[in-house]
């Protein structure tokens, strides 16, 4: 039975009503994505989240592949053991000709690893100009240094650690591409040492966060006391809201730094520290938290 003309016209009217809404939402999301990747920092955060997602997927696919191959090997072993006659020695060769049920899985695993490696390479390439950003950072600190002496020393230490990290990573990357006459051993050594200075920055960041927490508590206490003495109890709600926002930002930075620390130890050691899955989860913690803030900033 064919549909009536009224039903068709009703469907078209509904489509005409909802289509502009979905087009507008799509346009809004595309515009926000464009703003998200228009700056180097937010682009790196986006690529970071994507690449660690791919590393996690690759680790899971490897695990699934290993389990399927183990199951297939056991099934084949049981089948051969039940044969009433012995197979000739070359039967193993014929067994390898059996089509693998995991061939598509192998291709997906390989493609995932290749894409993750490509994005990792792009992120390092985009950081080649990082020394200029670090110089600008140091110049801004020189012009307006933190008033607290401890905080000032920590921040200058971070500038130095980041500068050495970037110098070593740039050299290792360009050496790996044949720009510099570096052997593989020197490239790997420079990558390891760059990660160690990255780790130094992360350790100093823990110190900066601890000192900043202490300063914030002292400032908040003095402001609260001053408000009470001046009879500004009506601002109590605003004070609490501001303090909660500062606490959320502080804890977010702690979580991000805590996630990066084992990653820096992993890359800063000769033999590594954690597996790909654990490394991906740690990177995703930092990536997702950073991407969430970058996405909100595109509104």
C-alpha cells in the first residue's frame, strides 16, 4: 500500500522545520572546531588527545589480536592431536597457508599505529619553533617577575628546563630526519635527555603549585578578614565562588601534572617504564582536561 500524499507533505514539513536547526548546529560546531585548531596551543592539545586515543586503541587491538591468535593456535593444536595419522614435517608450512580470521584486525592495528606515529611526528614538528615561545615566556617573567621569591626561583627554573628540553628535542628530531649528521644512538640519547628536562619542569611545577596554594590561602584569609572588619558580609557568596573557582583550576593543574610525571619518567629512561595502554591513559588525562578548557574557550 502506497503512502498518501498527505503523509508525504507532513514529512516534508517536519523536515523543513528541523533541517535549519541541525544545519545551524552543524555550522556552529564546525566554526568552533575551526577556532579550536586555529592556534598552536589548542591544536597541539587536540592532536595530543587524538594520538593518545589512537595509542590506547592500538594497545587494545594488540591485546585482542594476541588473544585470538592464542585461541586459534590452541584450536589447531587440538585438531592436529585428534588426527588418526601423523602429519609429515612440512605440514606446518601448509598450516601457515590457512587464511587468518584476524587479517582485517591486523590491518586495523597497523593503520592505527601508523596514524598515531604520524600525529606524534606532526606534534614534534610544530614544536620546532618552541624556543621562540619560551624566550617570550622568559621575557615576560623578566619584565613582570613574581613578587614571591620562592615562586620566582621556581618559574625561572622552569624556563631553563623547558629551553634545554626544546633545544635537545629539536636537535634529536632534525637529526632523525637527516638534517644533522646524527647517528641513531645520538638521536635516542638526545630524546632521552630532552625528556629528563621535561621531567625537571614537571617536578618544578609541583613545587610551583604547592607554593601557589600556600600564597592563595594566605591571600584569601587576609581578604576574608578585611571584608569582615569592613562589614562586607554580603560579599561572602562571591568570595566563596571565587575561591571555589581557584581551587578547581588548581586541582586541574595538579591532575594534569600528576598524569605527565610518569610519562616523563617513561620517556626519560633508557628502557621505558609503563606499557602503551598505561601511557595512553595517562596522556588522555592531560589531553582531555586541556581539550575541555580549549573547547569552552571557543564559545
